[in-house]
C-alpha cells in the first residue's frame, strides 16, 4: 500500500553546518545586504522584497544564505510534489514545483504559530509569533492588516472560499486570515 507522506528535512544552521561561528553571521549579512539592495515591497505577481517569482533556488540561497528549514512534499509513489524553503527571521517561504531546475512558483510572507499543534482556522492574531521583518504592498497591506482594511485598500474583487481566505486571482495575491480576521500569510504567485 502506498501512502502519501511528508518528508521534513531540517537544515542545520550555518553555524552547525559549517562549524565556524562566522558562517551564521554571513547569512544574516547576506539577508541584510539583499534587503538593502531591494526594498520591502510585496509586488503581486512579481516579488516580495528581493525574492522574485521564477528565481532559481540557487539564486535565493546565494542572496539570503542557507534557509532555516527545507521541506519536501512527497507523492504516494515517492516522487517529489514540491519543495519549500523557509527563512524564519524574514518570514519568507519560497515554494518550487518538482523540476530539474527549481524556480520559485510561490513566495509567501507569513507569521509563525506559537503553538504548532493549531490549525489555520484555530489561530487568532495573538497566537502568532511577531515577524521581525516587515514587508507590505504599495497600498500598505501587511501581516496584521484586518480583512476590512485589506478590502478597503485592494478592493472587493476577491474570492473567499472560506472565512479565512481572500483570493485576489487577477493580482496573483492570496491572503490567509486568522480567525479574528487579520492577515497572517500573504502569498504571491505567477498569474
């Protein structure tokens, strides 16, 4: 019997991986430099800060250093469905479909849950770990924005398949809300 399984690979910190104390600081400096050379804009259908849709995983690692986590979703036949990298201090998750050259299909800016046993519909804004880096759309939508504020800033032309989702398909912008209707995840994808 073939079961779907999820394989989680924790990437050791650069300090552990390299054995040198300076390596952890190198990743932090890379991230600071990448942010300084870019901005902290969420541009739907294009980029979040320095991370652009379509970027190769090697380009992202070159710009931001080793991700805090690396995760592969595995199909029932053992093949890789997709892969994602998480840069915890930036609140960035980059997802790639299985391909010979991994290129960013989705980039999301998201907060971490304080309690990892909670599911999306159970999480309130106070259940989130504050994000250290702030990214926002030109209009000002960011983590913590209320659904009312998001609709006022981006308009009412969105789909809402559940009470915790605002899907702006025409923009390539997808927002997931806490149960008290505040953004905890903002995702862009190629349209």
